[in-house]
C-alpha cells in the first residue's frame, strides 16, 4: 500500500533495480515503465498477465486534465532479435481488446492533448531508422500539412491513414470566412 501523495516509483525503486540485476544475459528483466501524462511515471515490476490498464492503475492513473487515450504508444524489445518494436493502441475503453498484455521491459507513453508527439518520440523513431536492414525501409512514416503535430511516427502493423492522423493528434479545425 502506498502513502497518499508519495511517489510510488521511489518506494519500489529497490525492487525494480533488483529485478533488473537478477535477469540473466540475453534475458529481458520483468520490469515495465510508463511515462507521460500519468500521476507517477517510472518503472514497475511486471506481474503475471499484467495488462496496460494494470500499469496505468499502478501509476495512479492518468492526470485529470487534457489526457488523450486515443493514441498510446508501447515500445517493446523483441526478446529473440533484440530489435525495437512499436505498438500503438487506443485506450478510450481499456476493457476492450486494446488492453494489451505487457511483456518484459515494455515502455508505455501516455500523451496529453498538448504534447508534441512527434518531438516526444524522436528517440524511438531514430532507433527504428537505425535498425533497418540495408535493403529495407525503416518502419517509420511521416505526416505533414494541416494536422496538430506534423512529423515522423512509427509505422505499425495494419496501420491506416486514420491511425497516422490520430498519431499526429488529428486534423486542425478549419475556418471558413
């Protein structure tokens, strides 16, 4: 049980550090992290069958104002290849199939409606570009024009143009004079 107003991640830091140290070579540690528009960003122990909604609850939920659960990003290291994979989901309804089962060392990012998403994920995009093979395109896609946050975003499986627009926080409202 955590004290009211106390930073949870500080209280469990010894546990998460111990879990990281106990993992064997070529084995991902059973720790997940969450950052962005949540009460307590940081690392948490991965529990059996832990889902995205469980991690958000462990972080004491999203901050009450201006959160945007229509674009949640999970970066994941593939245990076999060591390559970065990106999953995006919408958590407007965490009870749906979008409540993803987490894996060791998953990193979750919750955005506010005001976060410049493209800027926030530049490191992830750079890693995706860096890990591409010589004769292969990087798993990134760019959007420009009349959207809230133009830029480059991870290209995910089964991504549609509407998903890319959503990643950029939507189309800007137009004004007709």
